[in-house]
């Protein structure tokens, strides 16, 4: 009997490329600025909630994360039925692609955007049409709207965008949502680092029935390792997502940790403000050193090194000094580095090392 594994795997899965996450080096000596993690550990109240929940691990968690949905409901003025909690926002995104992009369908995004989307489309044997950003790196929302009217199941926008860090004007995004005859998904992973009043969480599913907003506890809540995210939208679409998720998709510990951080909004806001201040000070420093720095509404900076050195060579020099940033080696992005904002101390070290490695310094 002959048995070939690939005879049993769908052709489009055999063909697709896997997502490449940023490196997670084991060495504690590395200043890790490559995956936009929060430099602060979880708040003490979160750690104690995790410890308490650990004592109840013989039990299954609440299947639909109801207490967490109720808390989000009270915070954002939407019904608990408007929310779905996931094992990281990556799971939410994956569920959305599974639901909204049946075999052969097409959806729309921008280039660049979060690089997971094309992988999720490929998994569905679907197609993602990427509309190039304009020369200033902002989204071409008019072109996206025009394409969406031709045919698309949904538009997905990283808002603020990655790896650029830019945020679109609220009124322009509103116009797009109102104009297009399909779902609009806003991936607001970095929204807590943007100026206040930019999020569409309160409008998703109510003012705009075609809008779904995706959020995560990974970045601003210091819980990347916990894997918890959520989305909000019209209860009719959220109900369909609940049908296709795993029955216990969010662990008991993850639910407890997320509830605890939501009760600590003020303390966490102070930390977010510190990260934003560190970001803005570091951006000014880089500009003084001759970098081109895009204005950031996130916890990272997208920067082009001064003329005399390439992004790749600077990436290598930083790595040789134990500083890990992100370089996307693909057309359009390869002249830039994406640098996550770490602690004030980490960024001072980066500044010092840059002073030593840049040819003009
Ligand atoms: N969206 C964007 C834009 C991201 O950068 C990330 C993290 N890489 C995610 C979603 C996923 O975050 P998580 O699964 O940790 O919630």
C-alpha cells in the first residue's frame, strides 16, 4: 500500500506560505523591540487574578466568556451579544476570514497592512486584493472604496496601520464604512496608543451594521503571552462567529486576567501614556540623528535610517549589539525598520548604540 500525505491535503494548503512571526529569542540579554510587546509586565492585580484562577483549573471556563463580554458591554455601551472573545485577536481574525471568505471569494486590504491577512485568505482558498498605500504611506481609501464596490466580501484595515504606525482621519474612515456595500473590519490592535477619540468600538454594529472592530489585550494590556482578544459588531454576525469558534476557546486564566486588567483602567492608562511619551521623545531623537520617522499612533516607529546606511546593515549592527528590531525584506518596506517602543531605559540604550554604530556619528 502506498500512502502519500499530500494526496489528502487540499491543493491550496500545499501551495500556501505560512505566516512568519517575529523572532522570540531565549536570551534575556536581548533588548527585544521586534514584536511590539509592552515593556511593562502585567499589573500586580492581574497577576493575583491569574494566581487565583489557577486554583480552579479543574473546571472548564465559562464557554462564551460571558462575564468578560458583560464587562466590555458596560465599558463600551454595546450589548453583551455584540462581543466575541478569542484566543488572541489572531483567532478572531481567523474566525472572521472563515466566516466571511468562503472558497474562492475575495476581500480587500492595503499594502502594507498586518501581514497575517494574506495567510488567512490563502487558508480559505480565497484572494486578498491589496490596494497600495499612497506615496506618503497613508491608505488610498478612495481606491479601496472603488474596488469594494466592484466586488468584495469585506475590507480589512489595520487601524492604526502596521508597520507604518499611521492613523487615518476619522471622517475618511467613516465615509468608507458608509460608502461600501460590504463588511468593513477595523483591526484596532494598536488603538490604545493613538490620540483619544479615534476608535470605532462604540459604533460597530449599531451606527454601522457593516462594521466589525477587532481589539487585543496583547499590546496595551501587557498580555501578549496570555492570548486574549475580542471583537464587537452586529449581534447577527457575532452569533455566527460564536457558532464556529471552539466551545471553550478562551481559558479560565485568560478570562480572569482580562477581567482584572479592565478593572485597572486608570493604572494601565498611566503606563500607556508613559509608552507614548517615550515613543515621542525617541522619535525626536531619531529625527535629530537624520532618520525619517513616520508619525506614530502606535507603540512602534517606522523609520528610515540616514542616507549613509541601509536599513539591513543597521538591523545587523543593532543585532550584533543585542538589540533586536524588525526588518521586512520586501519591496517597498526594505528601506525601513520597525522599532517597538520599550522601556525608557531600553530606548536610552538604543540611542547610545545608534550613536556608536551610525557612520556619521
Ligand atoms: N493585529 C495586528 C495589527 C497585530 O500587529 C497583531 C500582533 N502581531 C495582531 C492583530 C494579533 O495580536 P494578538 O493575536 O496577540 O491579539
